[in-house]
């Protein structure tokens, strides 16, 4: 099933879709980024998909120079935890090469932070312990009382607020982050 961009277009925003599907079967993949018309990006958002993990990279000049906002989608059924960790390592080795690059990683990791398990521990070691990120969402992110959507940053001092919203269209609650201008 082919989705047309016009279906998802919002007035006042530019749409970027990380979607590639050669078959006629609708997949679980297909993240989207909407950028408000008056916000400037240093680079056009681009795909950095690796190991079947969908990764969208956006580099902004505001609220802080050179901030990298990275959207992540991991299919729980198609991508193992080790494949996710390898994809995140690949991202850091090729794009986020300097730990001082201000970064926000957010999206559907499909790892429930409300339930301690090997996947949760591996992700925490990779991003929090090893790379120094702070995980910002501390509430359920789905109607099923799971916390599978995450936001990580290495610049927590400029975070104004984070949280979840309600959604009519999905059992996932949209997550958000608001940053202070510096």
C-alpha cells in the first residue's frame, strides 16, 4: 500500500518521510518529521537507516548551534537488541563522532523501561553509562502502560520540559521535548 505525502502534510510545516518500501505490503516502518516553515536546518533531514533500524538525522542551528535531533524506530519483531545497539554504535561512530555534539535521540525503541530486562539493561549501558545520555521520559508512553518511547540527551541542562500527549490515532502517546534557547 503506497501512502502519499499529501495525506500527512500539515499547513505551515515541511514534511520529511523516512519511508522506503518496494513491496505493496504496508510495513511498520515509515517515520515522519515535520519542520515548521520558519525553522532553519543546517542540513536537510536525512536517512541513516542501519541494521533495519530506522534512523532520521536532523541538524538544527537553534536553540543551540549544531544540535543533532535523531529519530529512532526499532521494530520489536524484526530487530534484536544487539542489532539496535550496533546501529546506535554505527550512528555514533559516523555521525555523532564528538561526544560534545549536542544531541537528542528520541523515538520508539520498543524496549519497555518500566520492566527490568536484558534489553533495558543493554540500552542503558550503551546510552546512559557508556555515552553519558540522560533518559528524560519517566511515564507510560502507550495506552498499554508501557514505556517504549524514549528521549535521551547529552544536554539535559537546556531541557525546558518533556512529556507525553494524548493521541486519537495511536495507542502510543506522542512524546515531546522543549529546549531552552542559549
